[in-house]
C-alpha cells in the first residue's frame, strides 16, 4: 500500500482518464453548502481526510465523475463499458468521491442550476477577514455569468491563467480592483490603509488558491495496488464497508447486493422500488434503509454486511424475506403514509437520524393499521427521538433493543412509555421542557412542527430550491441590536423566529414587522401562520418597534409555540387513553 502526496492538478487530470468510481459507490449527495464548506476548509489550510484508491485490472463497472454536477443524473449514462472490461487497468475511488467530485466541479467543471443552466465556481478574492453568518470565511458561489470583481472564476486556474504564478495573478487582480476603486467619487474611495490591507488579502488568497492546485502538500492518497499485490474484490468490499461506516446515510446495501450470488436480482429490484416509494416523502432514503428494516423484523439485527447473505443462513434469510414480502410491503406503504400525512417531514434538516424510522416500521409490520391514538404516540416518539438525540450513539444496538418492545403484537397500542423507560435507563431525556426551545440546533424541527400544526403541511415540501425555508427574524436582528441595543440572547429567540422562503427572505431585507406584515395582510396573504397570535395577526400595526412591544410579542408567541410543541411531543402526559 502506497501513501503519497498528489497535486489537485494531477488528480483532476486523472479523473475520467484513469480515475473512476466503482459501481458500489453511492450517488453524489453533497449539496452546494457542503461544497462551499470544503473549499473554505482548504482555503483555511485545514487538513482533510486521506483519499483511498484501488488499482485493479478486474472486471468492475467503472463510473465517470460528472462534468457538471446534477443531483438528478441517471447514473447508468456515466458507466464506461470499455474501462470496465477485465484486463484494463483502472483506479477506483473507494473513499473521497464527495470531495473529489466537488473539487472537480469547482476547478474544472460546473454545477447544474435550478433552471438547468451551467453554473461555475467563483471565489471572492478579497475575503478572509471575517466569517459570514454561516461561518464561511472564504465564500464561494456558483453562477452562470461573472458576478464581477472581486469574484474570480476558479476554473481559470486550469484555463487561461494556468501559466501564471500567484504573484502575477494577484498583481493583475489588484490593479483591476484599484481601477474600480478609482472610478468612485473621492469620498467613497477606500483609504490607503484599507487599500493596502485589501491588496495583502488578495495576495494571500491567490497564493493559497494556487498552492491548493499545484503543490503536493494538501492532498494525500493511499492506494491499494491490486495489480502488483493481492487485493481481491471480496477484500475490497470489506475495506469499503469499514472506511465508509462512519459516513452519513451510506448506501451500503449496494455492497450486500454485490456480495449476493446470481439469481437473487428480484430482491434488489424490490428493495430499490421500496426506497423509491419512501423517497416520495422527499427524504433521502437509500436502499440500506428498507434492507435494515427487513433484517430487524426477521430477527437478524440492524447491523448490515455482505456476510449476512452468505451461506445457508443467508439463503434462509432471503427465503424468509421473499415469503414475508407482502406483509413487509404493506408496512412500508403504511410507513410512507405516516411520514407523508402525519409527520410531514420533507427535509434532511428535520431529521437527525434515519435509524429512528426503523422501529416505526417494526411496529407497523407487527401492528398494521394503527388508530389515531397510536399514531399520536408514534408522532411523539419521532419528535422525542429527533429532539433528544435518542440515536446519537449506538444506533444499531438501540434499534435491536427496541425490537424487543415494538417487534411483537402490542395490544395496548404504540408502546411509547416502554420506549421512554428504555432511554431513561440509558440516561437520555424523554420529555420536552421549555429549556429545549432555546436550543438553536433544534429550531428547524420545532418550527416545522408549528407550521405543520398551523398549515397542515411542511414549508420544506417544495420543488424549487428558491422556496426552501430559511430561518427569519420577525423583528429584524440588525435593527434590534443597533437601534434597541438588545443582546443576542434576546434577539435570537424562538419566539422571534419564523420560516420564510429563501427568495422571499432576500426580498424582505430588514423591513420592520408592522410594515412588512401590514403589506402582506393588505394583499390578502394570511399572516397568522407566522405570527401565531390573533391580536397581532388581525392588526399587524400593533407590532410596534420598541422594546416592551417586542418582548411582549416574542414571549407570548414563545408560549404559543411551547403549548403546541408540548402537545405534540408529550401527549402521553396529557392522556392515558388506551387505543
């Protein structure tokens, strides 16, 4: 096994020429936000994980990287049949697909925009002095056209600027920025000190950007040489499982299906169809999820691995799955309907663990057609699991333990009390209190709960990314800070938070609430779903911009949120009804 530094320039040059993705790799799943964070980390000179490659001449289906990232790409069009043939030497990425695909899109490719346009990466060369609201120190954006200086097209380092060193490039860009500054009236031009500081920052940024591409000190590769040494496919599968086991929502079912013998393709198709069914909820279920569900209800535990389908035991397991499929299919359909109609969760931002859904399937498999009281308790279980981190450690062991509670006929309905007792023994919280409502990391889940109650739908249930909800301050944050002098703890408060579509949030700017919600109400738009309080919803002019009015509104709205959240999360405390 070799362990060597590589330049990013060399890695990008190898992509789709000698470097490919094996068929067992999941699709590209990173969003733009994660790509931007990777770029920011590299610009800060933070280390990133080693890349793991496998050199082989085996007959393995080779998939190309995307020239332009698209999350709806049909993976079948990316396979290269010639490279996949036996005897053809190729190198596969076992660990690092998300990072390499992101870097390839930034430096030599693109991202497909919402309207299908080709958008390229642009970097603010003057950045790096202070992080933005998202904690990004070196912002990157994808745009179809040049945003103009100070934004620099990252792909130019591989193109028209490939022969220039960092110093030359910084001089050229600083001269262009100086020309822009000099075109302003004298009173708007930066001081000599500010101009000098900007020039220094541009040089620093260009030096790091060029270094990322051309120097052998940022990217390290471990290569398993299956040409010179013995690295058979079975061993590679095991290595792949181990190096990816810490990832998020890994589609490890691909590995298990790859390990199955011929003749069992029908089960893989059934599992894929089930994953498609669950993805109708707009959550990102992969094939691992339904497979884990089936393993659990058939008493094989939640742990996954190719070995579970090996030998006589594996044959019997597949036989049991096949014979019990009608029952399982109904439970999957009931789970899909529960997610869609009862929970109304339509975004990964609302889910801290997909594993929490497996006990719900387990219960539905053994207790089909739950009544309203049981569904209310199932909702409570879901919120508790997400809010209190019930699956933050030992997910598979938790699922296996809960199988002993829900994996049987439950004559008294969904056993949320027994589940609470299990987590209490583990020292985990099980009931919502007011203190939970001030934790920022829970605000998406709690706000979605309120909007579902008010609207009967999740604000995240959108098709256009521009309509995805952002956290918005009803009373603008900047105005509360600068005009009323309030501290952050009084401003960043759940009672002052609402959801608003990303595009509408950009348009809103910092308009005061009486004006903003008054305009909406005059236009016939329902504002009560945001304000929650009837008096203010009937007359938005009551939203005066002074400290007593703000705190009265915020605290009363917070109490309304608390009442609704408590009813949803702690229903077992309010009723002892037996379903």
